[in-house]
């Protein structure tokens, strides 16, 4: 997980800070516009025990040292908390993400793929792929909520699976009559 995110940062305008030694943070990437600290945990128990320490470390070792022309960056610091589990307790995730002490915290689990979409950026976006407002899973969830129960009953079981291929959807819709879905 973290490798995919780190690769993105290294391929773009971000510089990895190697001058500071961190005990809890895995990496820190900076640009003239933003600072991102990364910490990865294997389990929710490890997350619960150490995310606050990682936040304190980023605040003390980096954010508090932003002076003069770098001082305005204190408002653009993010702690990206990555956990190797599929998901964590929703209320605990909200507790972390709603904690705005020092800076914003963003929790990323395996179920959040594509992971990079969870991270706020100030970038010059050029490709259509980077302009995605929300991912396929979110689209299908919203779409399902808009349909009547009778219509949902007529759709194939895998219809709302984001891995369902476009040609499979086309074949399905070609095989039914309009009256069948009303």
C-alpha cells in the first residue's frame, strides 16, 4: 500500500525529507505547497497505540520549525495514516480524521483503493484519470441508492461490482426490453 503512494509522490513534484530522523513516521514528503507525513501500521491495535505519537513527532520535528517564508505551510501539513488491514472500526477512524490538532489526519485502509484518491493535493492536474471525482465503488453505491427495489431485483447479482466489465453491462442491457425494468 505505502509503496503505491510513495511512488506517486516520487514521480511528482515532492521531495523526500532525509535530513530528519523519525522514530514513528515512515517518510515525509514536501513541496512548496504541502507537507505529508506517512506512518504505516499493520494492525488496528498498533494504530491505536502509536498514531498520536506519529502526529506529535510530525508537529514537533517539522511543523514547529516552519519559520519565515515557510511559516504559511503550517496550514498545509497532513498526516497520512496507513493501516494494512481491510478496514478498521469506523468510529475510531472518524476520531482520528476529525482530530484537527496540529494538522489534518487521513486514514487509509486496504479497502480505500485507489489509495491516492483519499489524499488532498494541490497539483496541476493534466490527465483525465487524475480528474476523477469519486471512484467506481462510490459511483455504484450512489447508483444503487437511486434505484427502486423492483429494479434492483431484476439486475444481475454482480451488477454493482466495479469489476463488472463494460461489455458485460452492454450485453446485459442489450438483452432486456425497456418494459422489463419498469
